[in-house]
C-alpha cells in the first residue's frame, strides 16, 4: 500500500471536519520531519521508516492509540540519554503516522453526508494522537539539548545565544498594542459588547500569530479573556465609563460573569483548537522535563516552587532553564526568574 505521507489523496473540502483532518495530517507530517531533522536521517531512510510504521499499524503490530502516557523520567548519563532519545523519537513518529493512518483509512472513507458524529470522533482521535506526538517531541528536543551536557560532563561554554520569545509581560503589551490598533482602524469594534469584540479580535490575533509565530498561545480562551481585559482597561482610560475605578472594576467583573465566550463550531475555531493543542503539548513536555530535572538535582521541591513552575506557560523560558540547569547552583536561581 502506498503510504499517505507520499500519496496525496483528494479530500472533500465541502464535508464537515474534512479540512480540519487535512490540517492535522499536514501537522503530523511536519512533526515527523522535525524528528528526522533532529536525528539527521537521510531522506531515503525517512521514507522507509514511515512506511514501516504505517504497515505495523495496519497489521496491529503496534497500536499507538493505546500509548497515551508519556514517560517524563529523565536519567542522566550518555547511554541513558541516548536510550531515551530513541524511545521518544519512535513514539512521536508512531503517533504522527497514526494521525495519517486515521486520515486515510477512516476520515476519507467515513466522512459522508449524515456521518458527522463518526467523522468528529475520528478527528478527535487525530487531535489526541498529535497532542501526544508533540509531547514526545518536546521530550526529544529537551533530551537533545542535554546531549553532552549531563552532570558527568561539563557543559560547553559559548555558542550562539538562543532567541527568546516574549515574556508574559511583553505578551500582554503586544496584545494591548494590537487591540489598540484594531480599535483605531475599525471603530465598529467599540459599538460591540466587550465579549463579542474580544472574541472577534482574539480570533484575528490568533490567525496572525499562526502565520508569524509571535506568541506561544496554548489556550484560545485565555487569549480572549486577555483581550477583553485590555478592552476594559482602554475603555476606563478613555473615560467612556464615568464611574469610580472601583465601580468600573465591579462592572467589568459583572460583565465577565454574565457573558461567556461563544463556542464556535467552524473550521476556523477547530484550527485554533488544533494550534493551541500543539503548543500546549510542547509546553507541558518542556515544563515536566524541567520539574523532573530540578527534582533530580535538588531533591523534593517545595509546593510553592511546583505551583510557580506549573503556572508558567513561557515555553522558551522553560526550555532555556532546562538547558542551563547544569550551571545553576540553587533552586532559587531558576524559580526567582520565572514570569
């Protein structure tokens, strides 16, 4: 059988969920290529490996859908790290190939008029598999960064400085600037209630971010809440509400409690959920890696430290600390610098 990574079949864009399934398949292919790039595997060997995994899934020799748990244990030492690299790379590839397998053998065949529920179930399976694959990829990348830097080997100094994504404070400032820009260019936003305006603005920001990768957005709803808060702040500063600051805060809280963001069942909203799931999977993997490394280095962590680590969604900051862990002298060196 020709494997779907090479065989581009014609999809049915008019069918519900079909475009989402196609996007999921595309992301799975990108993920597999990322693993191969890190492994520096030759193109011919990549095709063979993907075909081998596809055939193993077809014959039920492997069943990635049953392997949803990601082992986050990190063992130091050259041999141990090499072994873990192999396991996470293979697991990520299996899940990525399973996404394609579902697309070819279920979605394309079962997504027919009147079969929306069945198609939705398969798409959810694809999202789950891709999320697990991204968690394994995050572990794989973290372990790659540890190669040659385990505690028995002094980390090499120098090298190129890692480009950092915006911190949480800078993220808020960027969103604030984008919201002000949209209000200036489209005054109609000011005529909408804050929840509706925030929903529309957040969707625009998310789409731009998907193209330019400015921010790490793990939850579209969090972005919507942030945009709505920014709208209230701007409204207060402009003196739109002639009330005291306290009453203004009460009004904002009351509005937020009364108005929830609408649940959209569109291709656009499903794409947003897909992008967020991919980002969240990678953040969870990097964060769990850092927590485990800190435990191995400094012993049991205080509850306050764990809570602060779990609250951090700055993926590049977390990964930077994981990379530099061999150089820090105390737990406070890491914790005090988290946003």
